[in-house]
């Protein structure tokens, strides 16, 4: 729909023999998308219309105080688990809440949050049962996932140096938990190498924290 409104784009797409199937897929009927739209109707009726002043002010701009760097996991929704209002959290999520040195997307989010939104706090948030952390133990052949996980492997190495061999049935569980926690610490170390963060922290404009969300209990706690 948006593309069709751009001069020249419509013609380019219809002339391109490779695009019909992808175009067809964008307009296909989907019960799941219908569910999203119905959910939005419910949101407007029950939430949006219940607080028109809040949403009116949000339409004018945002000034969140916190940058949240979390995992994409569908069970760790930041606003929901912190009971935050819209406009309070500036959020970026990826597989494994990883802060690599070479990710232009993440570094742009961080620079924007620190230099323009002037957030006061950055939280790096891990969680239990994280698929990304489990994948550190697997030899995956996918073209990108193993590369992405390279920036988290040090967490596993550090934990394995501490927990050399599993003695009890509880040990593998504890090892997985320790890797999830260590990954939060590791990603904070990476984050502190970002010039915008280093400078803001040194000047006292920003603080960086580690957090961990336990899916089984719904508890968010500090990682030290
Ligand atoms: Zn995860």
C-alpha cells in the first residue's frame, strides 16, 4: 500500500517478473493478522479510549528515560513485565540480548537514545530458558545464527571455566542459568565500549544496569 503511493514504484514492481509471488503474499488473507487487527480494536476500545490525554500527548513526541536492550523472546515483553506505560521505555530487542561491536542497528539505537532522547538509564536484560543461550551448545549450520552468537560465546566459556563438570542433575540447569547471567555481564562490557555510552557514563549522564527475568516466577531482578 505504501509502495503503491510512491511515484514510479508501482510500475517497477509490476514489470519485475520476480515480484508477483512476494506481492501476493503481502495481501494474502491471514487469520493471525486478522487476530492482530481485532486485538488492536480491543486496545482502542479498552485502553486507548480510556486514557485519551496520555495518547494525545504521546502523539506529540516521546521522552523515555530508559533504554531497554532485551531478547526478542515472545515471553519477555518489556512493557508488560515492568507494568510500564507507553512512552516510558525505548526498546531494542534481538536474539540473546546481544550487544555486538559491529551491529549498525544497535549502535544507532544506542546513540539515538543517549545523544538525543537523553535516557538516564540503560538496562541489558536477559531471561530464563533463553533459546539463544541454549544454542551456544549446538553446532548450527544456519548462515547467520552462529555468527550472531559469536558475541555471546565468551559467556559460555567463562561459566564452563567455573563449572567444569556436572556432578548432580541440577548442575546443567544451574550452568544454563549462569550462562544467561554471564551473558548480561558480557554484553554490558561490550556496551561500555560504545563511545556514546562510555562518554555519557563518564560524565554521569547515564547509568548501565543488568537485569534478569525469570519466566517461571515473573520476577525481574538485578544482575550484579
Ligand atoms: Zn532469549
